[in-house]
C-alpha cells in the first residue's frame, strides 16, 4: 500500500516575496500629511518643505500605481533630506512592485539603518533578499522582524525559505516553534509529518498528518495519512483516510485502489492487531507529496 515510492519532499508554502500593499501604505502616508498640515488654511507647514512635498507627491504616485514616478520622487526627497526614512521605505516598495530587487534591498537596508525598530522595513528587506537568493541575509532580516513582532506568516516564510536552501535544522526549529503555538498553517504540520516519516517515527507522522488534514481538506494529505496508518496497522483509520482521499479528483484513482485493499484486509483473520504485517499483496511505501501553495 502507498505504492508511490521516493523521498518525501519538503514544500515552500509561498511562491515569492509578498508584494507590498501600496494603497494601504499610501493611506498611512497621506494620513501623516494630513496631521502635519492641520491648522490655519494656507499656513506654511513642514510638509510644504521640499523633502516632504516631494515625499507627498511620491505617495500620490504610489496611489496611482505609477511606481516609476514614485521611485523618482522618493529619490528626490532623499536628495533633499538624506535621513528621510519614510522616503527610503516608499522607494523600496516602489522597487518591489517593479521587481527591481537590488534597488528594493538597498532602500530597505537604508530604512533599517535609520530605523532598526521598524518591523515593516525589516520584513520587506528580508523579502527583497529572499528574491535575490541571499538566504542568510534574508533570514537575519526576517528574524529581526520576528523579534519585533512575531507573526505566524512571517515565521512560516522563514521556515520554508530555509528548507528550500537545505538548512533543515534551522527550518525545523522554526516549524517546531510554530507547532508549539498551535499553527493554523497546514503545511507546517504536513512538513513535520514528512520529517517524522523519514525518521520512521510513524506515530509522529500520523499525529502531524492528522492535524494537517483537520486544517485543510486536501486529498494528498488524506492519502498520506492513509499510508501511515496502514504501516501502523490501523486499518480502520487507514480506510477512513483513503475514503476521504477518494473524494478529491487528484487522488481519487489511487485512493480507490487502496480502499479496496484495506477492505479486503479487514475481512481477513489478521485484522487489527498484527504490528508487523502488511496487507496482503501490498508493500508499504512513501506517501505522495502534498499540494504546494
């Protein structure tokens, strides 16, 4: 049973660095402008000075999704005021929207230098470094952001980036931290299940695949759970898992075959208790990889 052989593959749950939400960020920028300029109509305020007037125009360009103009204007604002942290951050976001990752990294790095306690700048610096394949630099930035604000999605991103870079011990440390907090991300549990399976820790694999399946009704996760339960000789549990897998198009055919095998085995005299007996005519193998996202 579980006839698809091969080493289980760890998955990366995110396809790339999260694109910044320019409109939301712009709203915050305009709010700063509104606060700073509140007062007597026509009065000259700091936001009318060149560095801040240019920054305000850059914010408006972001709102129009004119990212090239936003980059140009934020650069001009920086020329007027070299420590303009908001302009550096905006310039980094404009570069991200254009997939200009070197420029984004440089801008976010400067924002972090000027304001190390900025969660957003540390997070987006990590995203830019990740796109540039600078894994160690990205990890440092993500870890700095997590130290400021421990968000699950960011720790998940860090963990799967490290897995992709073959840094399994560091990745597993992050995944275990997520599991200890009751992560709601199914890929956390399915990846921990694969690691347990590769170590022949079948009870651990069963526990983690069960948790993943509870979080998302996924055919491949159910199929994997059926494979593990078969190896544990939990045939009723395996039958339930394969029946659930058979409800999904991508796993319907192989799951139906396994359902037939389990039902046949349940009719036999060895039902339920032989710890080292496989079902007749089948050899336990590796679970299939689960869905990527």
